[in-house]
C-alpha cells in the first residue's frame, strides 16, 4: 500500500490540502511506471514529502549534490534501482521509497514566471520527484523525453495542463 506523508516545514500559501495533493500526484506518477504494483503491495510503501524554503533546499543541494544554490525539487531515493522490482513481493512491514523536498520561494517564482498556479507547479514537481524515486532521470535527451511524457500523462490524469507545451 502506498502512503505519502507530507511535512510542511515552512508555511506554504493557500488552503490546499497538500497531503492529499501530494498523495494524488505520487500515485498518478507511480501508476504509469513498471512499479505501479507498489501502490497495492503488501508492505507499506512510503514516500515522504517535505515542503520547505529555499534556504533548506539550498543547504541540501550543496551538501548532497555539490550545487551551491537552491533548486525547485530534490529527490532522495532510499531503494536501489535494481531492488525496486522485488519490493512488491517483500515481506517487510514498511519500505521507505524515498524523500522529495520542495522549495517554496523557487516554486512560487517559477509558477509566476510560467503563469500557472503554485499548486499545479508543485504537483508537477512531486510527480517529477516520484519518478526519480523509481529510477527515472533526464540525463540525456531520450531519458528526458521519456520522463517528460510520463509527467504529462500523470498531470493530465489530475486535470493539469502539459507543463512543457510552451517549450516546444
């Protein structure tokens, strides 16, 4: 069973139920991957999402990625990619798939620049982060195109427009 827990380390604007939105976004992303079965697996499969500020994300980005600047989202997978396939058959009681961390100021600025709602942009980033947790990346054109296609499908299932439409 998939469990998405959200911690709002810094207050995020609006009245959106971030826990519910994060759960929907993560489930939508996972459903489009070969690991869709994790949502209904016997062990509890958990994703932790931290909504915080640029300062914290800047520190994490510097300490874990060697990039001394804030970014919109960071993903920290907790399961090796080659072990993901066997998780649905695990007899462990609980499996932490990984952590996703979003930076409020960067997300808000990017949403404003794109002319979209912060909630929709953050949802996109949660989908993006979830895909990273199950081994997707965007290190080359082919993998980036595949990952973006999954993001677009997941977001469409949530009623959110294609975030890449204006970039073509």
